[in-house]
């Protein structure tokens, strides 16, 4: 790809009070690319993801979506967020809505799409995540894995240009991790641009186009998964990988 | 050691259960004895009839002024219940606002209306507001009703606002974040995601406040609002009979508060917390 | 003077004992009959009480503030010995309590805004009048309501001040209340308030009726329990004495003009 990256981080700095959590991040995610961000806890990888959706504000630098600066003070945040889907560790489904209700809410309220059309679309999306039989279930009636798949369908309902996944399997029982990763695998295969923060190294190695290792608020190393996992360039990466074994 | 205690100062569960039952029984028997004495006093103590049943029947007749008073408090209650809950939503939203000015004003509002007695507020409005006008020039000639409605609304909006704030703050922040991440504006997220859930959390507290609202109408007697306590005072000063009007007034209040309390419990069950997602 | 009879042993040792303290209940404030001044009760009733119980009987008086609308049951329950609270002698009340001989005559009057167009009793038809709860003024208003076939609204306030405020605040067109109490308010606010003038019941029953419209005449009495006859008769004697020796006139002129 010769064009500029779809999602670009440029010298991004973020502070929580006195704590410097992102120390000048430069990173680009190309269209159709799947970037997996890994690193020890506290490395700033989740914060980086949240900054990309303006759930956190940055203090320095810029983040652009298809060339549009989304961190500018006059950016139309609501419009930009529609183009960036986000899936959370804790699902954050709306408990007062059914699975279908969760998926249709934003298209109806934000886009003004007619109920019937939104329902049809929800049907398709829930089928895509393997939950067409659960459309009328409330979140509390679903397993964690099912809830997370509804959350993915909900994010997809806004037809985002890029999807952000923030440790989406960390809160799941081990036997439920697979179904969520499966959905993500399918998405990647369909060419969705994705930025994934995860501890699932198997998934990272198998699906990622590129691995980004973060530590202490900095990017330590990036690279092709195969090369990164077998022959890390930096000592920090080697250390991190050795602890996983 | 399967026992709950090892001879400590606090009673064992079984003893505690029995003590509780005994205490409840004593209370129930005392109340029963009191009521029997009250209602059957003429038979129990010769010549000492506490409830003048003739007067009670007279006061309970359809033409009695007590019904007018009852209708009055029902009307003022229904009106201010709706208004105070609506205003309470705005107070609650103000309290959780990230804008310091809005949050500050909302906070002052709540502090004032919760921090001063309702009696003070109703007097400040009914006697204080017309004092801004020259004698005889105050334009609202029947200020009792507006004063009552405004005072009850302002006071109870503070309480339902705080109840709603509690309901909002008890929601995981992820709810707002998820809604915003889908591109909803703050207002859309509040309206469609946060408030419907916060409302369910707030139902017991708001319902409780509505019951207090019914009882607060009694304080309107100080502004010559024709309500039940004034009616009692009137009968009492005319007839020197306490219990006949007291029984009637008590029954009237309970005909509002008991169904209301049942409604609140029902609403609380409908707002089933088990529907809330685990984090 | 009825001195020297039973129950005045205190004259021997000089200091009255607790048991001889006379507890007097009064619905304060109801100026000028009873009100607080610098934290102490005062007023016509208070001074009369002091003259009767302290000067004439040599006892201590305890002047208690009690809500007027429950004051009679307190007497019946024995919470105090007598009521001195500008209380009108009525047949209704006599069913429950006894009264001394009248010690004051009051008229129920109608006070309105100075610029009011009400000039007679008939002018009150269809209007709202303010009264103090439990007073004879409230009863006079009730009677008037009956006379008007219900075409009169009666707003009942906790105090006479609130009732007058209601008129000043346009919540009622008139206050129906005792002439003496109303005169206090009218004199204090003579720019804003006035009496409705004209003949009334006083003209039918008295030789020297007042100029203002009178809805009814009442006589005030000291209230006693039904079983307290001996004490009541003793007080009646003292009341006569006070009228004879000029004490009554002194007290009257302290609180009332004319």
C-alpha cells in the first residue's frame, strides 16, 4: 500500500496526572491490516487504543483517521467515532436491551435508520457472529462469549472503517475464548482493518499482519509475527517472550 | 467448630431469631391492645368512649369537608409527583455534569433544598415572595396552590435528583463509553443508555420520596391550604374530639400511601436488577 | 377583698411553695392579650393573671404557652389549672369547661385593605376571608359562610399575623377577628388597613356600640375545669375587687386605647 495509513498515531503523548503513560507513539495501521499490540500490563497498550477513540484525551501529538485529525479540538468526535468500532474487555452491552436491541440502537438513534431496516441488518450481523438464535435474549441471559460476540456485532452495525479490540477475551472463561477469536479471525479474513490489544499469543502469531510490542509507554519493537516470535530483535522483546513460555 | 459463636457476648443465630420473634410479638400485642382499647373504649372503660362514632360517621359522610381536603392533597400530590420527578432528572444530570458551573449550581440547589426544612421553604415562598410587593398589589390572588406546588416540586426535585444521581453513578462507566464509542452524543447516550438503567436503580429511592411527598402535604396547613391536618384542627377546635377526626385522617393518608408503596415495590421488581450485565 | 380564707397559709412563711403555683395556659402570641417581650410573656391576660394570682392570692403564677386549638383538652387533662387566653365564653365550650365571670368584651370585626371597596358585610359575599384557626373570628366567618349559603371562602391560618399577611398579600380580602387584636394591626398599618364601618350586632345589643361593623359580641372568661368550682368562685370575687379598686382600668389602659 502506497497511501497513508488509515489510522495514524504521530508522536502521541498521554499523561494521567503526573504519570507519563504514552511517550511519543508513532504507529500507522494500513487499510485491511491487522495489527496486534502486545506488552506487559501497564505498558500503555490499552490506553493507546482508547486514545484512538477519544475515550482518553492526548496531551501532545496527533491521531488521524484517513487523514482527518481526530484529536483536534474542533474534530466532530461523534461522527469520527462512528467510523471506529470498539470492543471492550468487559463487553459493556446495554443490559436493558436485547441482543438485537443492542445492535440496532446506534444505527437507529445516530444514523436515523428505520427500525425495520436496522432489524434486518442486525439479523445479518448476529448471524455473522453465530447468534441468530439469540436475537431476543437479554445480555444477562447470554454467556460471556456470546455477549462479546454481540458486542462485536454492535460495533460492526455502524460500518466502521477500523475496529479496535481491547483485551476482548481477558474476561472470558478459557473455553469461551475460542468462539470470540473465531469471529475476529473471520473478520480479518474479510479484510477488516483491525487493531487488537491481546494476550492471546497464538492468535497474534496466526492472524496478525504485524506485531507491536509496547513497554513503559513506548513501542519497543514491531515486525512480522513469524519473525517477531522466532527471532526478536530487541532484548526487551526476548525478555517478554521468554516469560510467556 | 460448626457453631457460629463461642460464647461471645452476642446471641447465637437461634437465640437471636427467637428474641426477634418475641419482640415482634410484644409489639404486635401492644398495638393490638391499644387499638382494641381505642376502638372499643366504650365497652372497656364505662363512660369513656375515645372515638365518638357518631361524629366519625358524620365526618365520613360524602358531604363532609374531609373529602374536599382529601381530593386537594391527591391533586397536589399527583401534580407535584410528576413535576418533581421531571425536575429531578435535570437536577440529577446537573449533579453529574463535568462542567463545574453546572455541577456547582446543581449542588448548591440540592444542598439548600435538602438542608432547610420544608416548612421553612413553604413559608419563605408563601409569605416571603409577596413581601416583595407593596401591600395589596401582589398579583396572584390565590397563591396558596401555586406556592404549594412550587415548594413541593422544588423540595422533592432535590431528593429525586439525588436518587437519580445515585442511579447514574452506580452504573459502570463502560455503559457511557460503549454508547459514545458507537458515535452517540452525550445526550443520546444519556437518553438511550444511561437514564433508562439509572432510572431502574433509582426507582426505590424515588418511590420512597413520593411517599414522603404525600406526607409533606400535611405541612401545607401553615399556608391555609385546605388539607387534612387543617381539617382535623378545625374539627378538634370545634368539637374537642381528637380521635374521631384522627382516625379519619389516618385512614385517608393510608389510602394513598399503602397503594403507592405497593406500586413502588412492584416497579422495583419490574426494574429487575438481574437483567444487569455482569462486568 | 376575699383575703384571709382557706388556702393562704403562705402568708405565714412568706414564700409560696411549688404546690401553690398556679399554672396558666395561654395561646401566645395573640397580642395584646398575650405575647412575648424580651423572652418574657406579657399582655392583658398576663397582667390580669399576675394581679389575680400573685397580688391578690399571694401565689406564684406560671404562664404557659400552649397552642390555642388544643388548649381546652390540656385543661381537662390537668396540665394546668386555668386558661387565660382571650377565650370567648360560648355554650359549646361550656359543655366541657366552666368560665369565670366575663373580664373582657370583644367584638368580631372585619378588617380590610385601606383601598378596599368593601364597605359592608354583604360586600364579602363570594370573597375569601382570612381567620386564625380555632378562634371566635373563625366561627364568625363560618356563620357568615352559612348566611351566604356557602358563598364565602374561609382561609384558616395558624396565627393572626398570618391572617393579616394574607390580606396584605392579596390572598384574602378581609380578616375576621377580635376588635382588640385587629385594632393592633390596623393601628400599626393604618396606611394599609382599616376596619369596615357600620352597625352590626353590637348596635342591637348595646347602648354604646363601636363605630365599626360588628359580626358578633363575645365575652372573655377565665376557663376552669368543671370540678374546680371553689377556685372559680374565688377568682370571680377577685375580678370584682380588681374592677372596684382600679387595677382593671390600669391594666386595660396599658393595652387598649380608649
